[in-house]
C-alpha cells in the first residue's frame, strides 16, 4: 500500500496497527477524521513523505515520529496539539510544516535542524517567541506568523537569506530587528495590524532590495520612518554584519542606499506616518503599480507622487483632510476619491480631460461624497468628465 486517503471521516476514532501493510506507504491523509491519538507504530512508516492531520482532535505526537526521515510535508493545522516534540528535529527531509491554528505555545530549538524546510506556518498559534535556531533554516522561503502573540523577531532571522515571504500581520512585535536588512531575497512583507509596531531600522536602506509588496496598514504606533542613512550603522552583539551605505553626495551613486527599488504594491491604509516624507524617500519610481492610502491623514497629495511612472491604481478613499491634488503619476488608470469630503481643488483635471496634460491613461475615477470638489468643478466639467472617462 502506497497511499491511504481518509479525509473527513469524522466518525473514525481508532486506527489499528497495520504496520505490515504500511511500511512502504508514501502518503497518509487523515485530515478531518475523529482520531484522537497517533500511535507509536507510525514510526515504522519510514517511507512516508506526506502526513496530513489537519482538523483532527489529536493532542500530541508520539516520539517515534523521529523515524519518519523521508517525510516532506507535515500538516498539523487545526489540531488540538499543545506542543511540537523536540524529536521533530530528526525530520531532516521536511520541506513544509503547517502548525497553524493550534494550541502550540513553543517551537523547539531542534527546529533549526530542518535545513530543507521551505515553508513554516505558525499562524494563529500561542507561540510568543521564535527560537534563535530558526536562523539555521537557510532554505526557508515562506514564514507565516499571522495572529501569533509574538513580541519580537530574533536577530537570527537575518540568516534566512532564501526567505521570500514573511507574514507577521496582527502580531505583537514592537520593532523589526536590524538584521531584517539581510533578507535580500524577500519579496513580500506583511505587517498589517501590528498595533505595537513603533520602529523600523535603518537597515531597510540598502537591504530588502527585491521587496515587491509591503503592507504597513493599520500600524497606529508607527509614526516615524528612519531617514536615509549615510555611513555605517553599528549593530548590537546579536545582530548580523550588514552592508550599509557609505557617505555619498548623490544617494543614487550608491545602490546600497536605495529604499525598496523593486516595490510594486504598497498598502499604507490607516497609517500615521508622514506620507510625503515616506513617498519622497522611496526609490521605486519605475516599479510601483498600486498605492493604497485609504484613510490616511494629509492635506495635499505630495507633488512627488508624479515620480511614480508606472503607478496605475491610487486609492485615496476616506482621506478626509485631503484638500488639494496638484500632481498625478503620468500613467495612472484608476483613482478612488470616495469620501474625500474636504477635497476642493484638482488643478490638472480640466487639462487631463481635454488630453492637454498627462496622465493620458485615466479610465476610472470614483468621487462619491466629494461634494466640495463637484461644486467647484461646475456642471460643465462634471458633464465633460462623464463623457471622457470610460468608467466612473
């Protein structure tokens, strides 16, 4: 027998010892069944590559799981597990470990032995701290910590040089470690709803050079962002060596000083950072495509917005203090201005509608509850907008 698939057999509560039939089994899918205990004989399934226990009431794993040295995928999501045994460190072939939505409070330090691991999901667990040994997971590409009560990321996270996705949304972290700048392969960083986040280190300049997606929405305590640095920033004893910029009169002469040069998506929703300062420092003029500023607080759309040549979608929904828009990116296609109740001036709108000015790609504009702007534009302009824009 090579495969045994018993998903969602809720009434199945016992699994008899059939070792002589299962020594060569490759996949064991027990997701959603009523089994409460995984017996020690599982250790005899030495050819097992996939073990799925998702949604079962299993409370613990037997120590014999250490013998599953061929195991590549282990799904514990939604189980009643409270701990991961240290013997899991013997599963050196493991590529994916999903421990999300469990009662697990701690990851064992032996997890650092899983050097083949590419995906680790500890979302919605009770894990408050990651072991420093996580830095040994040099093959890890995806780390999910969504809604875990983690207060800090270890400095050893900087050794995860293959990491492409990091989701720390709705965690309790207060700051990002200096070593975050070493994650040169990171493409997606999600910090949405990190209510305690107050600090981002200078190492983001020159680091995170391949970041494509950044979510800083609803981080109310993040009110300042580090200014562009020159010179070497010293690190603590626990931090990793960082390649940081040296003195230069022109910041573009030194690629090590660039801030997110590959960024395509930026979510700033509900953020209290200075929009003008942050956008000015960004170096993704030729890559940024989507910018979400929903609910942010500023009086005038910064003139530097025009530097983002590839920006297609701009969301200003609910920017209730916004009064004036003087500049737009040249290739903008879609603008959401709903509930910009203070907006009075859109100086280039007439030229845009008559195609005397860029952007020439504007197709969609939402203006619900922008009464002041509509009154100032007059019925002739509103009528012209209705005829010119394909969608509104």
